């Protein structure tokens, strides 16, 4: 199932993509599809493409082998759209297929965009993934329409020649480069807040503190995770953000990297209140001690690999 983004989420995500030449080039076509074909809104489509790119980025080897699985799951997910009010709407197989193809076209052009000018005829690292996408979609009418329209657009709305700066989506820096100032501020502010409230762990973690800082950066780059971090949980906690979730992430960090620290000492280092249960029960998906879903948990685990 695909969850339709609400207006606030769409606005926040738009700030994350505004500096992307590729997003700006795709926008008129995706907007046209939304108006003429009643397609899912362009920011939601782009968000789904970003999730796939993130999954591929976190896969260490044989990324191309992930493509068939991703495409099959995407097709199934687009059969149902959950609107802003939480109501699930079943779509026709044709509608789901069109949306899935649209997302994979965004993924494809993102992967191709890693090629530097003048090196178009050379083999590049993302090529196996591109081949895996094009293979089953090559003869699909919507794929042909999107690719033909995308590559035939030579002039921008300003009448100038379209120039798309090369950027490799398999590199984390590419995500930051696509952000505008507001999105970067959101990310840096949340990261700074987390590090401020967990500063007491620096002495306990020793050399692992650098890894903790890196994990905080990756978590705050993730649109879904940073959205959850803004929720004040528990209510009226002294941090003013999702303290439970941060404790869960600390617990997962300690477990995954096998950091030799006492949970009791960790709790004392970050708060006067006893936070042991949040730190220990980070995988308590059905209970009250964890603010992480199973998907969140797996995603953060992959960030630590």
C-alpha cells in the first residue's frame, strides 16, 4: 500500500528536491500526468523513487539483483492508495502498473545521471541496475511515453537549454546536494538537538562516538525518520522531541555494534529519568517501549552496516 502524502509532507519533501536538476526536469511531465491521467501527485511518486534509491544505496553487493523484487513489490503496493484521512482506495491493475512504471523511470534516470559528460559510451557502476530496469519495461507503452517525453525536452521554461548536472544517487552526498536551505536547516537542527541531548555518551562510547554522529546524520537525512523524531514522545519530555525513539536508536546502536556499555550508565548519561526500558526494548514493536516500526528498525540496522 502507498500512503498519499499530506500537504505538509509534500511541502517539506519539495524543499528536499528543489535543488535537483533532475526533479525540475521531471516536474512538468509528472504534473501533466497528475492533471490529465489522475496520476498520484509528483512528490509522492518522487518519494517512492527515493525510497528505492535509498534501499539500493544500502545494499552492498549485486544491487541489480534487487530490481525484480523491488518492481514486483512496487506494483503490488500501488494497487492500494491510502489517502490523507487514512482511507484505503483500491486501484485498477492498469493504474497501479502506470504508477509503478513512472517511479521506476525516475529511478532509472537518477541512476543514469551518474554518468559524467563525455563518458556516455563507457561502462559505469550503475549500469547493471539500469539494464535490470529497462529489460522488463522496454516494450511497455507508458515506459516508452515517459522516456521519449523526458529525453525530447531540450528547453526549460526559461527558454534556455536544459542542463542536468551529473549526480550519483548511490552516494549519500547527492541527497544533501538536492536540498534547499530550508531542508538542510531542518536536518542540521534535528541532528544538533540529538547530539546535544546525547553528549553525555561521548565518554562512554569512546571511539564509537564518531559512529554515533554518522548515524545521526543518516537518520536525519531520512524523510520518514526525521518526521517521527519531531513527535514529542513521551509527552512533555525534557528534550521536546521523540526521546523514546532516540533511546530506541541508541539501544539498537549498542546492540548492533556490540558496544561494551551498561544500559543503566547510558540512561544516567542522557537523562535524570530512568530510560532503561526504551534503551533495552528497541525492538518492542507491539509494546509501548519502542517508537520504531519493524521497517524503521531494519532501515537503521542497514545504516550501521
